[in-house]
C-alpha cells in the first residue's frame, strides 16, 4: 500500500485534547478502511503565516499512514466536514522518515523562531554600517541655546 503524510491545522480556540481526539478519529477512519496509522506528531499551537478565518494561530498535527487511496479519500472528506480544521494537506511519500520531524528537531535544539543562528544580545555587531548615531536634534538645540545666553 502507498504511504501518505497528512498535516492538518485546527483552530486556535480548540483545546489540545480536542485536537488529539480529531487525530484519533481521522486515524480510526483510515484503520477502518484497511489502512494503518504509522505515526502521529502534535506540533502544538504555532503562529500562522497569515490569518485564516480570523485565526492567527493554529494547532498543527502530522500523521503518517500506510493506506489504500480510498481510505485517504474518506479521511480527507471527513477533515473537510470538520469546522475546526482550518487547512490540511496530504501528500504521497516514498518511504517513512526516520526519527522525529524537522519541526520537533528544531524545538528540541532550542532554535528560536527567527530561523538563524544569530545570538540575541549582539544587536550592535549586526546593525547597519552607518557608524555611530548622531545626537538627537533636541539635545543639540538645548546645548546651543545655553551657550548663547
């Protein structure tokens, strides 16, 4: 049977327990139709790149299946009927990935969300090369006014 990877995003105002129940119900649909659930990963509540149906965040869940195409079609139909699921995507894969997904590896490594290895406290080192900042205009005006008196 072919292997599939599905990621779905649930609304931000549902609980983590509800999202877990949704994942179990989708897995049950696949299992009842002759497939097998290989792995389920919860990525937690994450920021969306843009608002979807007035939501700025969503609960992400990754699932891997070994299932016939008919089982995946039925699962996707049920996902579309669920009003708490904002988006989903299912892709066919050649083999199951080893170990945790890239998202979980990133959170275990402690990388921040900016995606770089840039240290947080070194702002001056990475600022623009304009040189030292000029004093504010207000400070310059008060000094000249005092000298004129």
